[in-house]
């Protein structure tokens, strides 16, 4: 097993009381406090309510009504009224859809598909936020170590400047040698300043994602690690297609579009509704037992209603064409999602392989540059090498160290990108096995 580890150094804030923030703790804080995730969760709750609302179409609707009416003229003959001036009616009614050729079932299926899609969107939001947090976390680790490399280069250049100034005062070195060293030193300090600025910007982004207050000390704990063991081949594309949330969401959208098309085809079919009511009202024709028209009497009514649309202003036909077009579009979206996933898996696999190889080559470059710098320092002290030769070797060493750091950083990020492309969980340490 080959193990290359670079421990993170140079804490962002020199505070002994600063709490350490690991990648897992940053992801946990993001999941607990992200407004985008809260919004997506509420979307799932809304979709759940939508499913329940559509299922209510299978249940009866019950209502209670009470009415009062006054007529100043009523029918009468020979002084006898046939209805009272004051009318009262109170009753309880129930109505229920009995048969609608599956339209309610299709509506429930569409709502259920929307609930599934909302769940996939929630998972997608969580994955994208996790990916952003991972990128920022390792960007900060990389920038922190890059600042350390620049500090080493600056320290070496400052030492070289002292030696060059001493030799200049002794008449061995020229003013050009001193000026060249000062320019290299100023350039190294400028690069460090750029890195520190970028590091501060990334810290702002991490505080926003992880809901860390500005005044709260921030101390990252992490490293770039690579573990290689034989025996694991990249997962097949078919497995990635089964795991990727984008494909699941596109498939669910295509299924919902099919249900909407089926529902649109049933819009012109009849619907049968049953109703029953019970209540009390006055105004009944008088009988021998009670001739008073104002007496409240109970009654029960029941009935069936057949509703058949004959002409809807071409709304039904237009709805069918729209549903068919949306189904075709959803199917194309599904195909496009599958093609994109296949391409991402291939690209991520190749990038991971390349970054793994670069670690070995850049490690050799660092070793070679370190030996060259040591030899150049000795030769410069003995007057066998010019100041420019020494500066070039110091710059080459810093460049090689940054190149190796970049290679290790790229490998870690490509590891996570490979997991993301394959649909694997991101909440794993970047340890990849290779053939």
C-alpha cells in the first residue's frame, strides 16, 4: 500500500480555544442550517399534502346548510295559503363521486409522482450543497498549505538576500544580484498575499454554508490522503444510472408526464355522482293532523347525476395535445440525463486515473528540486554559482512543491467527483482503490 499524507498546518486563527472543524462536522452543520435544504424539505411536505388532497376525491363530501327566505306574496285560493311567507330549511347533505373512468386515480398517481420528485429534489439539493462544502473545505486546506509553501520560499529568499547583501558589501556580488533577489522576494510575497485573500474568501463561503458566526474561531482539521490498493475497477455505467438522482428524477418526471397524458385522454368521458340529504323544512301542504304551513317536517332525498361534457371549447383536445408534447419532452429529458451521466462517469474515471499518476511524478520532481536547491546553496556559498542560479533553483523547488500539493489536492477532489458521478455517497473519506 502506498500512503501519501500531508497534514494541514498553519491554522487560520491562532486561538487555542478554537473548535476543530472536520469535513463531517462541516457537512452536518450545513445540513442542519441550510435555508435551501429547509426549503426543499417544505417542498416535500407540500407534495405530501397534495397527495392527500387528491385522494380526497374518493371520499364523500358532507355539508350542513340552513336557509331562510321571505315572500311578500304567496299562492293562495279562497283565503287558503299554499306556502308560508317565511321559509326555513336546514339539512345535511353528502355527495360522492362514484365513477369517473379512473380520472381520480390518475390524479392521485400524478400527485404521488410529484411527491417522489420532491424527494429526489431534496436529495439533489443536499448532494449539491455537500459537494460545494467539500470543495470549499479542501480549497481552504490547499490554500493553507500553499501559503506554507510560500512562507518557506520567502524564508529561503530572505536568507539568500542576507547572503547576497553581505557579498555585495564585500564586493563579491553586484547590485544586479541584490536587485534580482529583492524582486524574487517581492513576487513571492505578492503570491502569498493573493493566496491569503483567496483563503479569506473561501472562509466566508464556508461560514455561510456551515452557519458559522463571523466571530466564532475557525480551525480546520483535515489532510490530503491517498490510499491505493489493488482490486477495484470503476463501477459500470449501468450502476451509475441506477444510483444517480438526476436519472431517477428524470424518470419520475417522465412517468408523471405519462399519467398526465392518460388523464387528458379521459377528460371527455362521463362522471357519475351520487348524493343524499336529510333535513327539516316548512312550507309543506297542510294535512288533517297539522294544517299549519309553518310546521317543520323532516325529509330525505337521494339521487344520481350523470355528467357528460358535450363541448368544452376545444379545451379537451388542446389538453391532450399539450400532455402528449410534455410526455415526449420528459422522455427526451430522461435520455439526455442518462447520456450526461455516462459521460460524467467516463470523465471522472479518467481524471482520477490521471491525478493518481501525477502524484508519483510530482513527488519525484520535488525530490529532484530539493537536491538541486541544496547543491545550489552550497555552490553559492563557495562562489561556484551565481545568485540567479540559486534563485532559479529556489523557485523551482517552490514550484515543484506547489505542483505536488496541487496533484494531491486534485486527486482528493477527483475522488469525490468520481463518487458523485457514480452516484455513491459523498460522506466518505477519499480513499480510492485502484488496479
